[in-house]
């Protein structure tokens, strides 16, 4: 039981450090991307290339892939949200649906990625190797991601 308690304390320290770093870095990253005109570039390029119907689903999938390879939902939200919101406003896509797509896509990596906190903690507590744990959960996640992508398209169609 002490091993679990120690793991939770270590995890809490990592989460606190990461959150405090993000609070400092997000405004810097946002102003740099704004000064470089990256947000305008993305909204004009993606807004013209991707049909309005698929924008929330594409944002969801970009968030999912980003969070899987980063392993952090907070970092994904900080990277994708400043791009997704102007894109939604420019193209006239539902803003609440876009915010939901960013949040849901960012949450995937935290729960499925071998770099995410949840799979690492789960595999440590259960004494299962991390890759074995991820291989077990990944097929279920792919099904849920596929259904969610379809539903983002359907909801955008109905809104």
C-alpha cells in the first residue's frame, strides 16, 4: 500500500509541475503563433481545404494523434485550442462542438498513450508492462475514436 501512496504523490508532483509550466508557456506560445501569422495561415488554408461538415471531426483527430504522441491532455489542449477556435469562427462551425472536439481529442492520449499518466500509473499499480497494457486498451480506443469521429460529423450536419 505504501508503494501506491508513493506513486500517487510522485504523480501529483509531476502534474503540478506540468500545469504550472503550461500556465507560463501557453501565453508565450499563443503570442508567438499570433505574431508569425500561423493562426491566419491555418484558418485560410484548412478552412478552404476541409469542408465545414468535417472540421470538428478533423480537429478531434488532430487532437487525438497529438495527444497520443505527446501523452498529455493539457499540452494538447494548449497547442490545439488556439488554432481550433479561430478556425471554427472563420468557417462558421459550432463553437461548443469545436471546444468539445479539442477537449475529447486531447483526453485520448492521456488515457491510451504509453507516455500518458493514466496508463503508466495503471501499469505500475497492476504490475503489467506498459506496452502490454496499451496493447490491451488500444483496440477499444480505436473503436471509440471511430464512433466519436462519425458522431462529430453527424452532429455538425444536424447543427
